[in-house]
C-alpha cells in the first residue's frame, strides 16, 4: 500500500532555449500544449499472504487489520502480489506547479 499524500514531480514540461539548442535547434513547443494535472487513482490489488491464526475467520481479520494499519506488519509473515485488479481515476484537478 502506498501512503496518501501530495503528488510531487521533480521536472518541468517546458523546453528552455538550452534544451532546444541541445536538440539541434528543434523547438519542442510545436506539439500540443501540455498542462499539469493531479490525478487521484484508486488501485485495487490482490495479494496472497501467509500468517498464523486460530481459524479461517481469525486469519481473515488479522490479515485485513495488518494491511489497514499500513506501517509494518505484525501478523503477516510472508506476502506476494498476485495482480492489479482495477485502476480508476476518481478525481482530476489542475496542478499548475508542473507548468
């Protein structure tokens, strides 16, 4: 699981004069104008996990609690991702810091 927080990107989408010169004078601004956007994604992943528990219901409760806590696993002793089940963009807003 990834922590929630702000999206930060250490780059700019604008070509400077030195960038154009490095590309043999080719101007990069002749295509579509790109704008910065922040996109909130909801990604659902399936994992297999291994842990010790008293019953199937106890195993389910312990595994879910470990994942919800997010910082360090107490009961899960081994895990491996199976697949990404779905990815959905739930919100999009302008992010002028990238422009």
